[in-house]
C-alpha cells in the first residue's frame, strides 16, 4: 500500500512538472531587475535549469524502448527543475527579508499611520485637543485629583512649595506628552531614520574593515550582504546543477553570461534552447 501511494505521488509530480504551469507568489518575492547588483542583474526565471533530451528518432519501432527511457529521464529532469524553482524563490525571499530587516524600510511605510492612530486614540492633534479621545476623557479627572492634592497640601498642611511643584509637574507632563502625541508621525519617522542610519553605518564600517581593498568599495553594505547571500544560495548551486562546476572561470564567463542574459520565454524558448544545444555539442566535441 505504501509503495502504491509513493508511486502515485511520483506520477502526480511528474505530470505537474511536465504539463503544469509554474505559479509564483509575486508579492513575497522581489524580482526587480537592476544591473548594479548581482542578485538583481537578471530575472529569477533566467536561473532555471536547462536540459535537452534528443527524441528525434523515437518514433521508429526499434527505438521505442530508448524513447521510453528518454521520457523517464526528461520527467526526472523536470521534477528536479521544479524543486529547484521552489528553492530559488524561497532563497530570494529570504534575501529580501534580510535586506528589509537591515534597512528597516518596512517601518517607514507605516510610521505615518501609527502616528495618526496614536493621535486618534489620545484625541490630540497639531490643531489642539479634539472632543474625543483618552486625553479629554481623563483630563477632568486628573485635574480634579491634582486640585484636591494641591488644596490639601497647600491649605491644610501649609506646604506651599510642595503644592506648587505638583502643579508644575502636572503641567509639564501634560504639555510634553500632548506635544509628543501631536507630532508622533514626525517623531516615529525620525527615530526610524536614525535607527536605519546607525544600522547602515555599522554595516558599511564592518565592510570596510573586512574588505579593505575590495572592488566593492562605495557600494551599499546591505546590497553587499544580499549579493553574498544570493551567490551562496542561488548562483553557486545553479552553476553546479547546470554545469557540474561552480567555478565561473573554468566554465567560461562569456558562456555563463550568454545563457543568463537569455530569457527562457524569449522567442518561445528557442533562443535559450539553441544555446543549450550548442553547449552540449561543444562539450561532446571536446
């Protein structure tokens, strides 16, 4: 029974890999193309695995057995490419999240909303006090409590200085807290910018210490981190799976760039297929 279940799952995966259409969660993956960075130099679709199975003469009766073997081989290649595609997008999403965590850009986009929500809850804006909010609801109660304390301390206990200090403290705390809430969107944005600047400055300084003579001097440190992650998680495994070697120099930089710069969807995939076929023929000839 277990063997039948595993066989059924394998057949389903094979059918999905061969005939299915890949769907990507575009909202979770940053697929921006920017030649300035290694991780965004080419679209993620260009990092798919390429394979070629010659089935030109499989229709002949004496080649039917070999044709079945080639179809099985093609299905295994397709399953491998399907698994690699999932790993590719997960790795890219991980790099994007790490980049956002260092740059803290996800806070700046919501800072204004957070500040306005604070103003609504407190009932304090730059225009003054509103008719609704916690400040208006508790202000009269606080004034009553402070008034009773000041009257008891100043009139009954004859401690005028202590009573004046209580009034001054109440006024200062009220004014400062109201001012902070009234300008909360600006304060939150400035605090976030300061935190992001400190983080980026620390990363930049660390990069200069670790790579004092690197060609990447002057490049954003967050981009350097994501480039390193992309090289480890995507490019090196792709080179190893595609060519059986992760050394670009031994493979040929022009050869790798030629394949990566060609979209698998361009000209219905024929341009990319021609490059792969030429590489296979050159490999066989050498």
